[in-house]
C-alpha cells in the first residue's frame, strides 16, 4: 500500500461487519499506466468475496458477495484484476467494491488485507518475494531433520528424536505459512491454514523444549505450560497470529527455564542453549507483530542449528566416553585372563601337575579337573561386569583347590552370615583377594578363609578374613588396582573397599557395594 | 655333591628333590628351604656346590634374590616359570636356567653344566658383596683376578679392588673365554694384556696395559700365546 502504488487512502473507513458492504474511494492513476507502458493491475488480498466496479462499470468478480453466508461464494485470498487503459477517465477514478466476508471463520479486524494498484502480474509472485528469506531456511532445516532422524535410528537417543521432530514441525509451520504464496485458495480456507500454523508452532515448541529436557535431563514438567497455552488459547482467543505468538513465547520461556535450571545444577554446557533462547526471545519481543511474517523462521532456524551443533558435540562426547568405558572393560577382561596365563601361576601349576601325574596319577587327574573348572568359569565370567556371587565363590574355591594341590595342603573358603542368593559382584574380585592371601600368606598348614556376608536393603557388606602375620598394608599387593577398577566399572562411585590387620592374626578385607538383586 | 633347593612350592620342590636324588644317587646331599632367608641361614654353616633357585618366592622380586645368590661361593641354577627373564639371569652369572615345567632330562643337562662349571650363556656381571650390599660389576671392567684363600680379589680397570666369594677355579669356568688362568693365583683378562714377556730361567710374565705385571706359569704360557694371537 505504498504511495507509489497510487493508493489514496483518504476515503478509507473501517469495515468491521460481515454483512454485504460497499467500499468506495477515489484513485489517482500514475502516468505510466495512462500511456499504456505497463499493464495496470488492481490487487485485492483478504478474506472476502468482492465485486469490483470501476468508474461505475463492473470490472470483475472474486467469488460472489452476498447478504448471507449461504448465497455468498468465497473468493480467492489473493486476486488481481486487469484494468485496461481504455477504461481510465481523465483525473481521479472512482473505485467501488461490493464485498462480503461470511466465511472468514474467525474474528477479524478487517477482511481486506491489501488493496493496491501495481503492474499486472501473478499476485502470488508478489507474496513469494515477501517469503523469500524464510525459504532459504528450508534446506538447512531439512538437512538437520534428516541427519537427526538418522542419528536417532542408529542410537535411539531421545534428544535426537525430539530435535528431529522440532525441525520437522518448524518446517511444517513454514510450509503452512508459505503455502499462501504458491496456492491461491478460496478465503474460506484461510482460518484453517492459520490454525495449521498455530498447531505446527505448538508441536514445534513442544519438541524444542522436549529436546532440552532430554539433552539436559531436565524435568518434563516444563512441557506442561506449552500444552496449556495451546489448549486454552486456540479455542478461546480465535486470533490466529496472537495464538501462535503466545505459543512461541511460552516455548521459548519454558526452554529458558530448562536451560537455567540445568545451569544452576552446575552443568555448564547449558549456557549455549540459554543464550540462543534468550536471543530468540529478544527478537520476538522487539517486534512481536512482524515476527511471524519476517523474523520467525530465520530466528528459529538459527536456534535449531545452534542446538543441532551442540547436540552433535554432546553426542560426540558421550560416544567417546562410552568407547572409553568399553576400552576399560576390555582391559579388565584381558587382565583377568592374563592373570591365569601369567607364568608364575600357570607354569608352577603345570610343574606340580607333572609331579602328581608321575607319582599319584589319581590326584593328577583331580587337579586337571580343578584346572579345567577354573578356566571354564573364567571364560564364562571374564567379559561380564557383574556375575552371580555363586559363580565368584566357585572361582575362589576352584582356585583354592588348585593351590591346595600345589602345596599338598587343604585350603578352603567358608561363607557365613546372610544368604547370598541374588547377590551380584564384579568377576574375580574375591578371587583376587583369595589369590593375594595365598601368595603372601605362604601357608604351610591347612588353612580356612572366611567370608562373612551382611545384606541390607540397599547395600551388601562382604568381609574376607584370612590368616596373616602382616601388620601393615604391604602384603596385599598388586591385584588391588584390578579390584578397584572392577568395582568402579560396575558401581561407579557407590562402593567401599578397604582392608587391614585385626591384631588377632588375620587380615580383613571389606567390600561394600549396592546389593543388586537380579 | 651338595645341593640346596630354594623353592616355596611344596610339590615343585618335591619333584626337584626327587629327580635330583634319582640322577645323583648316593653322591647327593640335598637340602630344601622355602625362603631365601632360610636358605642363607643354612648356607652360613653348610657350604654347598650348587643352589637350585626359584626366582619368585612369596611374591618377592626375583632379581634381588638372584643377586644375593650369585654373590655366594656356590654356583646357581635358576628354576623358574619366568622364562622371559632368562637372558637377564645369565647376565647375572647363573650357570643354567631351567624353565618350569621341567623333566628329569632337563635337570640332567643342568647337572652336566654344573659338573663342567661353564654356563649356558656368558655372564655380563659379577655380583660382589660389599659394605653397601650387593654390587653388580660389569665383567668387561675386570682386569685381573687374584686368588686369596677361599676368596678372589677382583681388580677393576679403575684400580678398585673388591672381594668375591667364589674360588678362582669356579670363576675360571664361569667367566667368558677372554678370562684365562695365567697362574695358580691369577686370572687375566686377555683384552687388558699388553704383552707376554720371557724372563731368564724359563720364567714368564704378562705386562698389562695399566703397567701391572703378573707372573705366568710355565704350563700356561703356550695356551696364552695362542689365545693372544
């Protein structure tokens, strides 16, 4: 409606009613149309049906205006009428528009969005120009959505899905918004289109905040206000643009809430999200009326891309941490297996075995059985993080049996206290303590080790008592790093492991950890 | 032959003692100790010809044990599971390294080496017990070894003199070929000999690169001359 379009608004007045109305005004015609240099078009945009009268003669019709909804035929939302030069009179022209808007479907200030004169062309291409900057974002959003969807398929992480959906819904909103520039529809569809825009923004905002809660392990309660604003405002407010703005503002505020709480909790990487959301909110607050048509999609695309990059970085970090954990597990498994291939254990065992085979073949065979059992159990448990304690006790007893054959003594393990069923323990933890006891104890008579089990509702306490002359921490030796690493792998930081002499000729090791019942 | 077995694995020790007894028959006087401390106590009153030594005793570092053993007057044969440390053990001056598990044939071979006194691989160090514990001397640094009763006086390139517990006979067989017996009381490092001199009266001597002079017995001169060429 710029002045150069030749629109003279002096005679404009408000049209608030839905009945059949007349609009009359005088129009100044720029010289170039009189000379016939350019074809002249009269553009009418809005949720209305029109009949255009030019200097008292009918120029054309968009739909059929009428006194009631039933007899009205809805016109297209954007139309252009060609005004032939021969219809122009000298001086101002008289334009009269007969209009009605019974099918708008929602409350409107004015059914007429725009009325202007400009060189004749497809009215949609004019609107397209207006949306051009927003359309540049389509490619970026599509690419991000596809990548995130692929990421979700591979990793099944909720954050990827939320962000992919947010991209898709913002794309949907953009599509609903921009469809106006590609499809000249009857104005009766306009309300539906705007409702679609609102619903897409609702879904987009929901997923955006959903992503933030997944990414930062935030409370899902931040999603409630968005749903409430959507559910309440859509049926009540009936002003589509206002609804959409409200939804977007609520989503941004809730997102800020998630980021802020995360930051307060000490998770420093939330500041990127906080700044991005704050930026978007400032852009929205700066020009709320223009935001939907102009800033919105660029702002949202930028916001989503920031989240996208942040998400990839966080994903990268997570997978590196997972790889590290796997590496640790592999190292522990290897260490456990190597322990049994260590020459001191294996070759001494084999030498003793040779002696038994040559001097007492039956004992030799019994020793072979014990060895086979130890390697079988080992093979079964080495790659596990937690094993049933029964397996662990088996491993200990078989080891004691083998060591018994080597020293020609009876070594045994007694278990007392609470029942052990369902108790899980990292593999070869007790085994390592038993092994250390034998290595440093250098027992020369039959020896019994005692394991006491105490179980609470959340914790299990294992106490291993072995005869020892040691009075300091020295003789416990090298396997302890393995024990600690295994406990850390299985229980994070929720374990306690210590040991010391009890001044009654025993070394006491204490293990406390969550008594996982499985 | 007097042998001390140091092994903390009951059944392994039993096997070792059984086989040594079978091979040596009545000639053997075998003793078993479980720890090095017990073994050293025993050795103080009971010199032996050889020590059969496990390198991994109750979790102790094998090479501290080894240094202690090879510094003594007896020969040392290691019986160990840790074969990857055999080279190092030979450098310390052990006579043989028997890997676990072993059989009678392998022990017989080790006893043959003991009889001949020459190691399966030449040592790089000579362990000497000094005031500050056991010192490992690089063998190439030895210029001359003089007999001194039951001990040997080792003369080093820097002029230092240290006492070693083995006899000249045992050392002659243990040390690499460049060490030759020149006299009842002297072992020479031929690499450090400047020239051999004939003296009036069919007497001979070696002049060392550091200027020292060492008598050479009549019976050894021919051998030495050949070795020097």
